[in-house]
C-alpha cells in the first residue's frame, strides 16, 4: 500500500510541469453574434471560465489527455465537446438558442455525461429549484422529483422512497461517499442539511453495479457546492422564514481560490415549532438543526485532491399524540439527539489518456433517543405536569445533562471507492474499480435496538460505454461479498454477482429511447437478522430471523423521450421483480401488550412509471406548461399488496420566466398536485383518501449595493387542506399533514 501511495505522489509531483492552455470563441448559431458570459467548464478537472464581452475565453494549466468540456448559457442548448489536449488551434463553438433548461453533467454515473448522452435514466434537480417550491427540509424537497417520495414523521424526519422502495433499499451518497446513519429504521431521517448542496441526482432502480449492496431500489446522490473559480472569492448570506411553523433557516458561506488552493466554509441553523393544520398544531413535530461544512482543495496540472468535512447536529421531537398547543421550539420528550460527522477525501491522478480516482470516507453517526422516565409515582408525574411553562422549558434545555439516553448507538463507517478509467480504445470507454466498507455498531444506552456488530463489504466491478454511430451501449458486471459479525453471536456472509445492460438510440427525429436491464441485491440488515424486543415508536415486539437470505432483483426500464425546440414528452416504465423480499408479519401473540412481528420472506414485484410533458409555445417561450403523472404498484407473490407504496399522483404547473432592467432570472409559478385514493394497501395498512394541494411562488434576482440578492416567495397548501399522506408515520393516529404555509427567502451575494 505504501508503494502504491508513493507512486501516486510521484506521478502527481512530476506532472506539475505538463501544463497546457486552450482558447477560443463562442458564437450564436442563428446569427453568428459573439456571446458574452457563457459558462465553460471541465467537469473532470473541475476547472472553468467564462467568455468576455467579445465571446472569447482562455483556460490555462490543463493536463494532457482527452476531456469533456461544457458550454452553457441561459437561453441556449448546453453543448458538450470531447477535447484532446494539447490543442494548438482556437476552438469555435456555436450554441443553438433554446427555451429548454440548461443541462449539467451527471456525476452519479461513472462516465460523467450530459443526461441526453447518458445511457441510464437519471433525474437531476438543483437545490435552488427545489427550495423555490417551498421545501422546508432536504427530505421534503426531493419529493418534487418525479418517482421520489418520502416516508415522514412530522416535518423534521423523512427518508427517500424511490418507486416504492425505501430504507436500506435506497443508498444515499453525499460528498462523493456513501452515507451510513442507521437508515434501517422508519423513524430515522437523512441527517443532512440542504445547505451547501448544489444538486440532487436520482438513479431509479437497481444500481448495485455502481454501488454494491443496498442499491437495490435506487440511489440518491447529493452533489456538494463547487469551490470558487480560480483567482476568485465569494460569499453569501441567506435566510428563509416559514409561516406555518414560525420557523426559519439561515446560512452563510465564504469560499476562495488562489495559487492552486481552494477553501470553502458554510454554516447553517434551522429551528421550527410544531407544524400547524386547520384544526390543531401537531405536538412535538418541532426540531432544531445545526450544520457546518468546510472544504479544502489543491490542484495542479495532473493531480487534484479535496477534503470535505460536514457535521450536522439535530434535535428532533418524536410526535406521539395531539397534546400541548404552543409555538415553542425546544423538543419535548421523546426526542432524538443526533450528530453526523462526514469526512471525505477525493483525489484524481490524470495520465496522458487515462485517470485514477480515489474516494475515501469516514462517517460517524452518534444517535441518542430520550424517552419519558417510567419510575416516577403518580404524584410526581402530576406535579411535573403542573410546572409552569417557563420552568418546564428551562428543564428541557438541560435534558441531555439530566436524563440518560434510553437508546444510544454509535455507528462508525470507513469506506473507499477506487476507479481506473482506461484509455479510450476505439468506441470503448472502460472503467474498473474496487469498493469496500468497514463498519462497527456499538450500544451505550439502557435499551438495545440492534446489537454490537461489525460489517465488512468488498466489491469489484467493470463497466464499458460503447459508442456507435446510431446508438450508445453500456454494459457491466460486479461481484460483492458482505460479512456481518455480531459480538458473541451471529456470523453471516453474503455474496452476489450482478450485471447491467443498457442501450440508448434515436429511433426517429427528436425521439430517443433508453432500455436498461439490471440486477441488484441487498443483504439483510442487523435489525432483520437479530431484533429481539419492543421497537419504540412502532408499538410492536420484533423478532429477527437469522436465516434470512439476500434480496435479489431484476428490473427492466423503458424510457421514451421526444424533444424539439418547444415541446418535451417523456414516458418511463419499469418492472421490478424481487426474490426473497423481506417483510414483517404478526404471529398472533403478544409480549408486554405489544403484538409480536416476525421477519419473513417471499418473492415480490413492482411496476409503474412516470409520464409527462413540458410545453413552451412559440413565440412566447417565457410561458411553460408542465404536467407529470406517477404511479407504482407493489405486490407479494401471494397477491397481497406491499406496504408504504405511494399513491398515484398528477402534478400540473404553469410557470413563467422573465427579465427586466430591475430584475434578473425572474419567475412565477402555480402548481396543483393531486394524490389519488390509495386503496392498494398492505395487510396491516388502511386505505388513504386522495387530496389536491395548491402551491404558488415567484422570485428573481435584484441588484442591491452592487451585489445580487435572490428573493423567493412561495406558498404551499394554499387552501389549507386537511389531508393525510399515505407515507406519513402519523397516519395510524389520524394526524393531518402540514397546513398552509407562506415562505419567504433571500440570498445576498457578497
């Protein structure tokens, strides 16, 4: 290993002297005018520039090799070019006017292409776009992406659902490394803030080829904000206010880049009281979140590296019933106190026509749950309830010091991801890689939800992208092994071989189809293998099953997309067959008045898709009509329905974009989301009535004191509809989801 690292260091140092420069001009394809302020970016090198008033650009200190370069500007179609460096000729690029939004490079797939050039279907949204829709949290924001929902416990706790699959069946990546934070539990949220996140990418369906075990249902990939461009410094101050929770979030950042070094810092704070409905506030849905992110990067001609650190501390109320009606923000008992540390290192060595990427991560999840003490007599309990509000909340401020956590787990995860991109051979781009994880879980509280254990993963993969004149093909295969060693107990190992095949082709003018076939797997988690006790918050006694096998699935995806200058149509369909699907089922007995549930297995299948259109009619390109329909059905082989399958939804939106002398990037929208009745429910669920939610918003950028200020105003559930989502964990108690909220936000650019 030392020899390997020494060789990398030698290659990095020796490559400092291999520096190249490119230059060129960007023109409007319709009239040959020179275009100023076009963004130019090398995603592999993370270097960029912008054209000057004459449409010209120059980028220095580039390594030799073959790289993708992007040219993007609002009002024009993004263009991607494969550039061989060194290049002695000036580059002339012509951009085609278009009302279609600019595209970005997809980072979650290995070949880093624009979505229109990608074989896999990946949804990408910017955090800025999601926040304009009035999202309170990251988990709330991702529900604006087609095919993605969230299992929620109030507003503070939410976890992603991709086409009906969630928990350990969906992998989350942040800062380029896999996030591990006890995601097996339904009441365990993401533990991440959207502050300092630039965009979200969603891979729908099995991605075990790229990410190994647990990526059976899909991947949520969070791209961190970029460092500052070379030789520049910038910062911002931002705040949002939410009328419903009388809550706020604030954020401040600074980043700078000079002499090959890059630095960034961002801090944020969010506080919310119990959310309101037309009839009541939902007691103990209040929460507080503190987040800090920092990064340092270093880059020379043929070597770049960065280190990022994120610490997120959240105190989250766990709602149980409707009780105290107040706008206090300090959580009541029971509540979670969670600290997530994410440390990541990303390094790349560029050779003349190949590259080596090394990503290393360490995640430390410290989870505490505090509950009501049960050893007081009735008089003491009555006396405590009669405390005045000031004394009551002063006591809560010191809960952590007075109470011992009923549940206290520490999950420590080290992971690595090494990929080597081979020199392009004719039509073939090929990548080989190894990935692995070492994880320990330790208990420190009175209760033990899952035992002390060690998990080790190792996987090896190979994948190729093949370019033909009329089609692109992607193939790949992977082998994985996982071992789970429980302290003084169970020792299990699981192995799986998975593959993927995809093809993208234009079957007619402006009509593109993608067909993807892939397998995936998920090894049983510790809870499913070893549970023995009452699971707080679910009111059931769970018994694990050490004989569980790995879930294995096969999914077929078909995507059709039509796109011209003013109309986009899409239809995405899928069929997902899962062998050995793990689920909970009661055995009819009780322990301490809690029904006993056992972990069982049976084959299952899911099917459905997303369909929609986007119209921006000529010549009023500033007007947009968007509509999408999402559906998914999940069943066991015995024809009973799977639980927690989202209802079918229809979303219609009218949006306008405008610019004036006094406002830039102006927009306004009205959106109507309709969730249909969900009558296809699991054996232990009840049907859920449909509902329609009306939202609207507007915003834009203004110049204040020679600085840009972005202002947003949005309203959600404007009719104050009382409704219950099928994926709300408060549904069994008949508790409504959030009512009307008016949200105000601004970002002041420094």
